[in-house]
C-alpha cells in the first residue's frame, strides 16, 4: 500500500497542488498489485509505503514535469520492469499513449494485468529492445523513448534512439554521478542521430539525487542499429 493521500500530495507538491481521488485510487491499487505480484515475480526491492510513493511513483512523474511532453505524445518505455516511469506518468497524463517493452514475460503479464485494472490502455510487448527496434511497426514511431537506469548510457542510447522519430526525444533517467556516463556517450549519441538537448539535476524530497538527460533525435538512425548485445559489449560506440 502507499502512504495516505495527504502525504502523497505533500510529496507531489512539486508536480501539482492536489491529487484527484481517481489518481490516488489508481496509485493505491498499483501499490497493492506491486506487493502482491512481487511475491511470485521479482519486480522491485522497494517495498515500504513511503519508498514506493517516493522512489517509484514520484520518481516516475517528477522528471517529466521538468520537460515538455506534448499533448497526445506516444511514449515507449524500454526495459520498463514494473512499469516505471511510464505507468505512474500515464495516471497523471492520461492523454499520452504508452508502450511497455520488457524482455521478461512474467513482467509483461504483470503489466497487462495492471493496464487492465487501471485502464491504462498500454501496449505491452515481450521482447528485447535490440530486436523490437528493427520492427517497422515500432522503429522511429515514438515522440519519446524513456529508460530508467537499466544500463550504461551508451548502451541505452543504442537501445532507445532507434525507437524515436526525428524531432522526438530519448529521456534517460539516471541517479547521481551521471557526468562520466554522459562524457563517454557523446560519440554514441552522434552516431545514432541524437544530440544532447539538456541535462537537469534534481532531487527527491528524501534527498536522493537524480539526473535527467534529454537527447533530441535530429537525424534518422542507421539501419544496422541497434546491434546485438554481444556486438555492443565488444565494440561499444
């Protein structure tokens, strides 16, 4: 379960001044399902009500209040896990359309159940990013690709930028000390058709530091990318 509504509103005060009953009910049900499914599927190690509220829900919504997400944007969440950041964001921005991609089918089953229960209308895809990104149905079809600390930034760029249409953004959500990752990612970003648009440092109410890296897609990604995981490891961009 999550914290009481008044505490959640306090946590979310940077995002919006109040939380509707419907939003709170959806977040409450989300937390219940997360706890229940976590008994049989490894979804998260963050289980206290305060931490779920802050480190999962707020940490999914807050960064997208710092950048412009256009009305009706199409977003793909790569390596989404238990649906972060896309599902909490959808609860607060019902206009966006979300696609959830994860390589573990057990997580996809959870996300399908979550989407049905919360009426998120999410498309849930079981697959690896390096395979799905070569599918014409998904390649360069999204306004935003998001990823929350699932790999090193050069690798994330290769996974995510092929999904983004020219003019769209890859939003990488990182913890503290992201500067080194940014430095070693410059060539990968250029090769894949991107350009760093902005870097925003922010903190959660509990003091945990975060970095948002917004990479704009300025040209099409060459068809050979993304490569398979072995090639990425042996010859990083």
